[in-house]
C-alpha cells in the first residue's frame, strides 16, 4: 500500500511538470506560428508594379530580376521570346544583369516558350562555327554541333530530310561536296550587286536597311562593308574601307 502511494506521488509530480512545461512553452510557439502565417498571407496579397507594362501584380505572380525589377508573366514571356529570336539578347537580361534561367522557367506559364527556351540554350551554347542547321528553307531546324555527328548524313527530326554535315547542304550521296549551278549563279549576282557573304555559314546576305552591323541567322555578327566579323572590324572603323 505504501509503495502504491509513493509511486502515485512520483507519477503526479512528473506529470505536473510536463503540464507546466506544456503550458509554459506551447502557447508562445503557437502564437509565433500564427504571426508567421499571417505575414505570408499578407505577402501573397501584396502587389508590385511590373517594370514593363506598369500593371500592379501580386507578389507571387512576378519574377524579380537581380536588379530588383519585377516582371509579370506576360511581359516575361515577351522578354524571353525576344531573346529566343535574337541571340544578341540572349541570355535574358535586365539592366545588363543576367536573369537565372532556372528562375525564368519556374515563372513561365507557356509550355511552348519553355521548350523553345531550353532548345535555344542548347543551340546558343554551341560554337557558331559548329552549328548545323537543316538547309530546307521551310524548316531551318538546329540539328546540333557538326562535330558531334559520327556520320556525314544528318537527318532532321522535324522535316526528316538529310543534311551533309561537311558542306551543310542537302545530302548528296555518292558525289563530293560542291556548290550547284544555282548557288554559283547566286554568288555571281551577289558579287555584282554588292551583297555580302556571312563569314560563318557562307550564306548570302542582302541589307535592305539599318546599319552595317549584321547578325546572320547562324548567329555570326559581321560588318556588311567588308564581310569581316565585328570582333575584327569595329563598326564605323572598317579597315578595308578606310584603306580605299
């Protein structure tokens, strides 16, 4: 009987301490958690101004660039599309600071733009001299780095036509790489008309308007006056023209 009474006292004492600790520490934690939750809720409803369209957008719907500017989903998509179409605008930048691609992909809603951006990342990461494109005018799909293909013939995954990785023209099985009569005639016309040839992919380029700094579809930036890459010929300081 004495043992049972002593045991009961010990148990009550320990349980009393547990209750005291519970009453002492739990309520502040619950209060703190509630405050944090309320703060998060307020932040979700807080709005900021899009730097491009000036619309007010909720904080959880914008991309915040490293320069602290905010972009709504529509303006971000437009910014990404511009960088996809023009390599000089890639990677996406704001105030000359690169916007992390992982952050862009997280905020983009259009799945097609996401796929195009991922594809362009691979294309632009390939050295310009190694880029192989489908020569079909209605296609021009980027095929990859020419050196990455084991065989001479490379089949386009989009139009399924074969391309010669050496001359970058339609596959000519059984014959050496050579320009056809139509291409030779085009180059003669280009020479007589004063058109220029891209030093990268050798495509003929006719300037209709704008300055002499040309960015070819293969990504090479060259001077229309002398045909040299802009890294060797500063715009407005063309050595070949100045020598005349």
